[in-house]
C-alpha cells in the first residue's frame, strides 16, 4: 500500500510561471513532511519541510502548504526556472508519535520540466 | 564538510556473489539511514543507526542483508548471495538530532547503483 502518493508522474511549466506539485498521504500518524529534489545520478536534495502544527512554510521561491483534514500537501515554486527541472519527491515521517527513527516514507516522485 | 559520500558509485556483480557498500556520513551526524530505490519508485527505508546502534530494520531487509556502523562513523551495507531483484540504487542518508535540534531533514549521498547479472 502506497502511504504517500504523488499522482502526477510529470509536469511541464513555462519559465517564470508557478509550478504546483501535489502529494497525498493516507497514514494519519504522519506529522512531518518534506520535499526533496533529485537530479539524475545524484542523491535527493532537501528542499523544504513542514510540521503538522503549521499549514504553510515558505523559503524563498518555495512554499509548502499542508491541509491536514484532506491529508494533502503541495509545493509551490514561484517563479519557476529551468534549473528547477528535476524529479521532486514528497516524503513523510512520524516525529511526535513514532518510535524515534524518523524514517522517511516517499512518494514515487513527479518529474518537473521548466520550459525556457 | 563535503556532505555524505558513498562508495562505490556503481557495482556490477554476478548473481550469487557478495557485495559491500560504504557510506561516510556528514561528520557530526549521529543518525544514519540506508534506503533502496528502484526504477520509478521513491526511496524505501531499509535500516537506521543512532551512533553505532542499529535501532530499526525494515521488513525489506532480508537475512541476506547486514549493515554495520562500528564506531558510529562510517557504515557498511553487505548483501550476500545477490539476486537479480537486488538490483537498485542504494542510498545512505545522515542527520543530526538532539534535544535542541529544531529540524528533522536527512541529507542523502549520491547512492551506489547495483546491477546483478
């Protein structure tokens, strides 16, 4: 069973426009969420995170929104740049209620292509 | 610090052989994780160390897999009697956590790509 779902395998956006990547989760015990970016032949790179006690976190061009009742989060990138083209992974963890490992459960990823 | 490093970056082996991968985490990080990623999937958790103690193992970690972190610094992941289904990217991640740490992100290495023929 896929506890973290990214239902869009790919997304194309024009340079300068907004990119919106979506993620849904089924496990209500998840209370911390992260977004990672991955280029080919590299490991995932941390982008931004959000705790379940917040509904928004912003860092420069990146904003993550969390809707706990819908078990949904999204990553907004504004403005999108060609260098943002990569695979984006949503990940979730049990921090406050888990056993202490803080292991990450990942979605399958969304490939973002930013067109110049 | 240059981040998490993993060696080798690529490994091709024949079915039935044993392989060992190494991970060097960020030097001050006390937590170390191994994940496996197959094509079209996100990384999947395998095991976790806090300092030298292996505290959690996934059901994905069969008895052919063993991991160590002998002095709480680098870690090794060994796969015995490899099978074609073991072909994947093996990722190592590290993090620092104490009572005062505000964040929980993990920092990943570039991975070791294993191909079993």
